C-alpha cells in the first residue's frame, strides 16, 4: 500500500515509515489506553492486551501486528530490533515461555 503526498508523487516505504513515526513523536497518543486500542484493532489477542502492563501500552504506538504475519511458538527465539515501547517484545515473551532475553 502506498500513499501520495499533496503533489501526487508516491512516497517510498521508507518515507511513509518516517512520516508515521514523526507524527507519533510530534503528537503522542492521547488516549487512556495508549496503543492498546490500536493493538486490539490490529488483531492482538485479548489475553495479550490484559497481561501486558498498562505502562507498556501507554507508550506503545502499536502500528502493526507481526504475529499476524508469522506465529511465535514456545521455545523460539525472537529478536525485535527497534522495538519502541516493547509491546511486541512483551507479547513475544508471553508466547515463547520462560527463557526470554531482551536486548536494548
């Protein structure tokens, strides 16, 4: 999916991503649920939404659902570079089990 700027020229994927995160930086999410409602609308499971602390969701943008692309199973290794607030890293930790390593 691509978007067009006011002059009609298509933006590259990189430009779209930069514009999206610039918008989040300039205008943070103002809802009491933060990114939780965004995550819900993207198909995150209710169990994940409940089990991850509010403080994580308050800082999360939740602009995608990587778990819809590829399931994560117990015992797997998950790397989330550029993880933002870490909401998806927390979901991955719930899914992979006790042996979790988070790198900042």
